């Protein structure tokens, strides 16, 4: 279904109607994939709408821009205010947040430096990325035949549109083969990540996740899950994860802003554990959703409230672990 459009888009500091938020076909980004972007979420919590890890996302946007030599005259506080202003202008209670920096209209050719760095922030409603049922039931995935981008080709730590050409190949192959997602390996054959999520493996009560050297995006949800797991007393190892560790894992799960915390129940048609969401995944899902639902104190300072004077909202999201098992 085409985008229904959700009101106003922030473009270089101006709020523009959705239908008018266009760029020229000769913009550099259209031809050469020269953009970096973010994906964050705003949740409706009982204390009001709150963006999750907003500063971490906007900092990563700045870092991605730095890698690609894209300078933009907003500091972290400026980005934070621009996002909050856009949510308020659209009067949204919860939404997916997509800020981006892109090379605009000046001249064409591989060299982007002459082209302006433009920025936009758009919002839309985005539910459970891999399907609502997948949060409780888990998803079936395959190992992608495509490798993730090799070190020193495209920088995996930059969340750049160009990287998503690789993600799209992984995703299209998975869908064509009847899966909802895939796990890609790095060029050395070790586990990297999904097309748009990081991966965790659980074995004998210990968590493992590929380290930054395995061509992954340094996911903000990954960081949260490592923190919450350690809070719960689990050992977490960021390390090289061989492919076969997936097949003998007790539990495997995806994490990401879009996917949140989604169990993987089979890989290459082999059951993961007993083929159901496992206890560690469930405990971490519960801990994660408790934070974003506002059910526990925000001890890590991960929530940025949007509306200063908002009356407490009705709780809209169920606690996934509790109600869907
Ligand atoms: C390739 C890739 N890996 C991992 C992630 C998870 O990152 P985050 O938790 O910051 O959303 C994403 C989502 O943006 C992604 O696109």
C-alpha cells in the first residue's frame, strides 16, 4: 500500500506539507545514494509520548554524516529540538522517526562535495516490523547467500542509504525464498546481522552478539539489550560468532528499532532450540517493553518526553511477554 502521508515534514528547518516535500531528480542522492539517515521511535507511554534513545540516534546521524564528510549546521540539541518540533507539529502520540541528511541539487558526477547537504525529518506509523505474531511466535529465517559489506568498502558503522542496497538484496532473496528475514554473514563467513536488525545468540544462558568488526551497524537497540541483559545478571559477549553457533543455539533473536526484540524460531528450516521463544529472549523482551511502555522507572535516561503538558495517556501497548505467550 502506498504511503498514506502523515502531515508535515521538516525540511532544512521548515515544516512542509507531505505532498510538497519533494526534491529535484538531479539531486546527487538520487543518482549516487549519498544520504545517511536514522530510524528512531516515539512511544505512547502512560506518562506521555516519549522518544526512545533520541540523543543516541541523533549522535549516530552526526557520526554517519562525519564519515561521509557531510556537515550540517545543527548540534545535538538542535537535532533533538527539530525532531520534537516535528512530532508536536504533527500531533503524533507515537510514531517512527526518520531523520536524514542527503546531498542535494547542484551538479552531477561522483564527487558530492559541490552539492549541498540537505536535511529532513519525516514521521509515520510503523507497527511491528516482522509482524505482530513474530514478537511472540518468532520468525523463520535463512542464511543469506549475499554477504554483508566487506570492511573498507562501505563503512558499516555509518547508517548510509548505500548500505541498504545490500540489505535490499538480502531481504528480497529471503522473501523470494519464502522467509520473512535472513541473517547475513560477513565476508569471512561469520555471523553479521539481518537486513535491518542486529542478532543475538543464547547458549547455556550466556548471550553472544557479533562485534563491530563483523560488518554490523552499531545498533542502539543492541546497546540497550546488552545493558538490560547485564542488569538482569546475564553475561554478554561481543565476539566473532561462527555460522554454526546459530544452528546449535538455544535461542536466537533479532533486535532493532523497527524489529524491537523478535525471536527467531528457525534458521534454514532447522528449529532454534525447541522452535519457540526462549526464556532469555522473553525476559529481555519484557525488560525492553517495560522501559518503552513506561512500566518501570527510566533508570538509564533513555526516554525524551515530547509534550511538556501532556495528560497521562491510556496505556496503548501491551507488555508483550506477559500477554502474548
Ligand atoms: C543494518 C541494520 N543493523 C542493525 C539495525 C539496528 O539498529 P538500531 O537498533 O539502532 O535501530 C538496523 C536498524 O536501523 C539496521 O538497519
